[in-house]
C-alpha cells in the first residue's frame, strides 16, 4: 500500500451495544445494492431443525492469468461456476472483475463488477445433533466477497481497532469487514486488530501505520448513548476511523460467510489446545463422547456490578447442564474460565467435568468453540465462543441488569442470535 499524506475522520463511538447510525440504517433495504444482491442470490443457510437437509456449495475456483487459486475453504481446485480469467478475450464476456474478465455462462448473475453462475456442485448434509444447528458457508459467496475487499486506491479507507481483549477485538474485526463491504471501502487494520492474525486465518490487509494520519474528532457526535448524529458516509472516498465496541450483529449483517471463512483457527493454535486437552485427559478430545463446553466468567464482572454487568449464577449453569444432559447421551463437560474452585464446588455433581486451567484465551476459545455444544457466560469472549460453535448454544438472558447504565445501550435482539437458547 502506497504511503501517502492523508487525514482520517474519527467518529467517537463508545456505547457498547447499540447500532450507531453512523452509516445509516442497518436494515437490509438500505444496504448497498452489492450486498443485497449477493445475500439474496447466495443465502447462508441456518437451521435448528434436526430433520432439515442443507445444501452446500463446494469447490470454488477462479483464474487470474495462468495462476489458478484454490477455493478459500476447501482448498481444492474443483471447477465451479465462478471463474475469473484475465486471459479471456471473448467479446461475449458477461463482465469484468477487478483483476480480469469473467467467463460467460448461460446462467450468470452479475453483482456490480463481478459475475457468478449457478452451475455449482451441490451436496446435502443432515443435521444430526438433537437440538443442534448447522451453518453452511457458501464458498462462491466467500470468493466474491474476498474480491470485493481487495485494496482499491480509488476508495476510502475504513479503520477500526482499539486496544482491547479478544472478544471485543473480534467484534471490531467483524464490524470492519461488514461496514467495508456495505460501503465499498478498504478495510484497514490497526496493530491491535492485526494481532488476530496470530490466532485466526484472516486475510492480510493494509495496516494503518502505512498511512500518515491526522486525526480529527468529528464535532457534534455524542460519545456513548444511542442517539449519535447520522453521518452519511456511504461510498465515501474519505478515510474514516471508527472507535467503539460494535457489540451488535447489524454491523456485520451480510458478512457472516466471509467471517466464518476467515475466523478459522490457525493450525498451531489447534495443535497447542488439543495437546493441552490430551494432557488433562488423554484420548478424550478424539473420543466419541458428546463434549459440552462451559465458559465461566466471574472475577472481573463481580467488581463491575455497578455498571449493570451481571454474573451468570449457579442456578443458570445447573439448568443449562441439565438441559444438555436431557438432549444428549454420554456427555462430558469441558470447563474454562476464572472460577475453578467455585465450579468444582457447585457443578461437579452433574457428571464428568474437565477443567482447563490457566489457558491462553485463544486456545480456550478454540476448545470451547470446537465442542459439540456450549454453555456460555456473559461477556464478549463467551459470545464469540457461541458464534463460532456449530452446535447448540445456551446463554444467560438476564444480562445486563435492567436500570443500570449498560442496559440503556443494549438491545438483546441485536446481540443474541435468535437460534440460541435463553435461560436464567
């Protein structure tokens, strides 16, 4: 990325949960035509019905000159209907991609500067877990979104990324990708956000230290609260920095497919986490038992009760464990968090509990998200454990406490996915 003198408009936004109307309404009717088209053409399928059979697109390949690039998820070179070919000179071509022309097809739909066909190989999978769910990522859609996010010097740059811990960083990353797609901007990493590449297989993108930034606070924007002024930056060519927590799924609505593709854990993280589990109980991780992840967060939230942060109580965990035991056979519970003594005293009567002590956050997140199902606590770390997990998710639904500052900026319907199971 070329180094250049520029300025960045900084929009201060510190409210944790509400969808700041910085970019206008999050409703899909007001999203860019590009996002609306690809969502309707390539729906991401989700279900909680174990009898439903899901369709999945496999094997996306595109060509740039003589170099074939494998599908970003399956890593195969299986031909499909999406084909970018810079050597194609056919006058009947259907469109032009950013890096070349796009091969024509009898069933081609054009998305802005991209085209894709429906001539993909479809397979079906049955959701087997009782009470479970499965999200299938359409790989053709992922390929299109990856192309759209490639750096383009004619567009404005979007920067998001404060120094925060893992859960909040993931919300920032998701918002960066979602808003960049929605408004045709280049996503730019800060150093703190780029650290996610140590744990996940996120794409390399420009860093903000390649730009000389003159930060200017936008006047008139209220810090916190849900009534920030609407600042219409749609398809802007400016460089914009947003600051905040972005704990609302509206920020990345329509970008779920690419997020699931990029938020896959790195092999070294998986290897280290599984080795830790093997040390606790050799062979457990690869066994056929039903693994239920439990995340417990108590310590710091107990000290932040004045803000409205609530700690999931003992009764919640007991009900959640009973629910899992009623749904599944041969359950074992894999517990991470900061309350081993408390959990041992309160929860050990429910069956086999295995504690992961002093784990690194990203390794704990992998272990929990890779379990068959999860019971999550309050907080953003637990939220992402649930979002990354492919089974059923149980959450504590009395967070935050009504009447406290945090609750004024919180909309549960835009925070918790509808297929999660609430308990208290």
